[in-house]
């Protein structure tokens, strides 16, 4: 896919992987709209990168509809929609899991993906084309016994993605699932050091993961499922 002049919408676009993706798409001469909850962070990112912004919470479908409407009003279409926003929670045994936090993880990681995809589809179905990219996780294949809720939220997102791909095939809308391994992410910024994953310092940089996602999209026929992991010198495995 030639990314020049493509209209790309990215949720969770002010930090980490989302911001790295926005920067790379700009390098490809695409038009980018990012969304996040923080107006301040969005304005800072707009000043830094020179992109369009729209405040929005992925757990609120009206916000995702507003984001889609904004992109189409500005650029007349949406070519690529990336459901990137996600959260995690500290490793814990099931007995010590905070139920309120658990609900929030499911709301962001699953329903955020659901609401984002549905908002994009409204316009992509009319266009009769489009690409939805769901950033999921390697945890959707390999769960962690002390990351029960996060793993479950990503399994749900993977199941939704696979079913959505089948549902949208007749509409000429592609659905791509991205499963990164561990990333050095801002999600852990608020965690106490002892609650961060023990392998955090050896995890992949967001830019590396973003490069692999863009690399896949630039293929003549992008792969529908990609796994990105750090192994023997940062090799990429496409499936």
C-alpha cells in the first residue's frame, strides 16, 4: 500500500507506540489524526509533529464517533484506523486484583477497540474500502498467570478482530491484528518499580514496533496477522 496522502486515525496517539506510529506515517506523507483523553498532551503533540488532534476517550462510543466525524470533515475519508489505545495493571494474584481496575482494563482494551472499529466502519462501508488495525498483544496467545485481566482483555480483542475480519471481508474492509511482545511503554509510568515487569529494560522500543507495523502496511498485500517480538537480534515474524 502506498501511504502517501492516506488518511490515518490513531487512538492513544500522544505517547509510546501511538506517537511513534504518527511520526512514521507523517514521514510517509500521510495525513494523520490522533486522539487521546488529555487535551494538553494532544496540543503538545500537535505542536511537535504538526498533526490534527481530537480529544476523545475510547471507552465512550460518542467520542469515537466524534473522532471519525472529525477526520471525515477534515479530509473527506478515512483510509486507515488504528485502535492503539490500551492500558494494563500491576501483576497480581486473582485474590488481590482490584475489580474497579479490572473493569477499566476491559473497557479500554476491548470496548475501546470495539467502539473505534464501529465508528470507522460507518464511513469505510460507504467508501467501500478501508483498513482497520487493532493493536492487541502477544498475551492474546500466551497468557500470564499474574496478568489475568490484561491477558483476558487481549484474548477478547483478538476474538473480536478475527470475527470482524470475516464480517467485513464482503465490504472490502481489511482488518489487521498486531501482536507485539513486551514494549517499553508509558503504561508503567505510574507503577511502583517493584510492580513493573522484571524484563522491562530488555523490552522493545515503541519506534521499532511502529516500524514493523508500517512496513507491513506498505506491502502490496499486508499480512492480516503479525507478531512482533524481540528474539535473536530483533527479528520480525510474520504469520
